[in-house]
């Protein structure tokens, strides 16, 4: 049996966890909005047309923040199209995904949905086809109380209280040639600087996210960050990162090792931010917003909407293997909690979503729903600087890959070990917690299956679900557990509790 060890010391920590690290993303793309969160004719629809069944699943995760309205969509979006009387709103050609946008849901409707979901909104502005003026007007519309043109316009639309949106994204993936209004780093950096100045003139309390590279392999990676931050370092608080992983080769060992790339990407961007700050002799630290991340490859990423409203595109159906990859990505984000303060699983509903729906039908949890929910529920407080040793393997693209991928969090005296066994064999885990006195295992949740390609569907929504059948137990100051092959594990350890052996 392979072995791995974790050493935990309560006085050593990586950093506090910002709850927004468990954020998500809803773009006006495919059936994310129409037929996803919003379907007035559905049997579960509330008085505002929002699906209650979807809302309940979002609340089950505990999603703290949602990025909106895009994504590629935002780079040609006129926010004014989505406010005011719904019957008077224009239907627009949506250029990023070749769809028709009916504008039934806009800023005020989405803010209402987010309130029902218990999530704050991270709002993106269009710096593709528009710029400074539209951005500062939207801030005024959303955040100013009254007595000005756009704040009074919002009030005339029936929203008296300002939305007070805290976090704003300065465009989306502006380094990408596929983006409407694609710019060079210098062009974007100057525009981001001026938009930031204008937006903060309206509301000095907002925080701003600059566009970093759209992925780690694009040829301008690194040079883009340095050039952008040269222009707007003093005006922004975060820079964004995006990444998606795939496994078309059905090479499990290689697929589950891809988070080594994610770890390197985060470290590289931190280094770039700090280099830019050093050049400016600034004491300020730019933090990271990993505001798009997920597994994405089952659907055809090139498929467009053929000028339909809410076409069913990019609807990946996830399997067990994908859930393990998502769990590993969450572990990676948490290991960098000192600098990664915002992260958004892309996306939440239908479009590469953790939640799937049938238009007019049911809603269900995809396999990736579960590690996301577990991390959001139990991964709060602070991340401990745990020392991990593990046997390793080599695969097609990577060498020295640890069989164990893990992170340990602590909140109010409760430890949570998130652990992934990347291997095809059982893995014996020993976690040394001697500095915590008399502790015991509260529960050991597992997610695994003999069929790594098993999925949940409308017909069989509970084919893959977590179990409470783990065997973790504390003895002589160490927690011991045997991790199933290719498994996601959540081990909760606290004082004065008794381990329960239950099945779901």
C-alpha cells in the first residue's frame, strides 16, 4: 500500500480564507440564465421567474459570490439594454456566442436573484466595445444613492436602494484575439487605469480586478501582466487568472496531475505582481482573482448559438474523474489563500456547470458539485501550513507527482483535511495533529466509484454521490485513514466528537 503523511502545527498558517474563494460565475451564455436560473413558466418559478429548485441547490453549496454578466459576453454588452421596463428592452445579436440576447434579465433582476441566493455580485464592465463612460455610469446606477441622473434612473426602475456592489472586473480576457475589442497590453492597461479612476471617483470604496492573461500558455503570458500593471498598478487591487483542464486522451494519471500547472500559474502571477510592485517601489500587494477555472472538454468549445435565444451549448456532463480534478483545483487554490482571495468556478448552471437543468424539467447535481460544496461548507477560517510527504509517480507530461494532494484548514478549533488520492491503489494517510490535544474524527466523507466515467443525469441524478464510509480515526495524536483509489476525501476532526459510520 502506498503511504503519505501530513504534519500539522497550529501556530503555522498560510493565510486566512476569503469566503469569495468559493465564488462562481454566471454569464449570459447558453442556458445559464434562461432555462437555468430564470424560467418564468417552470413549476418551481417564484414571483420573479427564478427557479426555486436551482436556488436551493445554489444555497446548498453556499456560493458566496457570483461573477456577472461575463465572460466574453460582456465585451460587447450595453448594460443599458438590461434595465428599465422589460417590454421595452431590445433584443440584440450576441456576438461572442452567436446567440440572441432578449435582455429579460439584466442588472436589477440579477441582483435580486443573487440576494435570494445569499451571494454578492462581482460585476464586470465592458472594456471591449465600450469604455470609461459606460463603466462609470454603471457604477453610478448601481452604487450611488440618489440625486444624480443614473441613480435616479435606477430609482425610476423601482430600485430605491443602491446595490452597493463592492467588486468590479475591468473587462474580460482582453489579451485574447477572440475578444470583442481585443487590445494590446499597453492599450488595455491605459484604458483600465482611466476606467478605474473614473469608477472610483463615483464610489471610492469599490475594489477592482484587472484582466490578467486568459491562460497560462498564451504567448503573451507574463509580458501581458507586467505591461498592464505598469499602467494601472496603483489603481487596481487584483489581477485575474483563468484556466480550464481537459482529458480527451482518457489518461487519468496525467489529468489529475494537471493541477501542478495551476500551482505554477499562481506562483508565476504572484511573482509578476511582486516584480511590478518592486519596480514601482510600492508597499502595496496585488492579490489574485482566479475568476474562471474548471474542467471543460466534453462539449465542443467552438459551437455557437446559430442566432437562437438560450441555445444549449457548452453543456459538459461531468464524471467521477472530473470531480477529482475539481477537488484538486480547490486544494490548489486553498494552498495559495494568502494571495488568492477571489475564485470563480466557471460556471454555475448548465454551461460547464455544477448544476444541470432540463428546461421545463428537473434540476440535479453534477459530480463536480460535491467537492465544490464540501470546500465551501467546511473550508473556512484559515489554511494551515501543513507539511506533506507522499510517494510519487511519473506520467506523460509530469514527473514526481505526489499520490496525495491535500490541504488542511482550521476554523474554531475544527480541522478539515481535504485529500485526493490520485493513485489506482489504496493510500494509507497519517496526519500528525499532536499539537491539538485530544481530538477525534467527526466524519470522513468520500467520493469515488468503481467506474471513473460514471455521471449523474436527469434520469439517474444520484448515480454518483458522496458517502460517509471513510475509516479515518485518531490514535496517539495521529489521524489514520485508508483512502480509496481515485478518491476525494473530507476528514473533519474536532474536540469532543465521536466518529460516526454512516452511509448516505
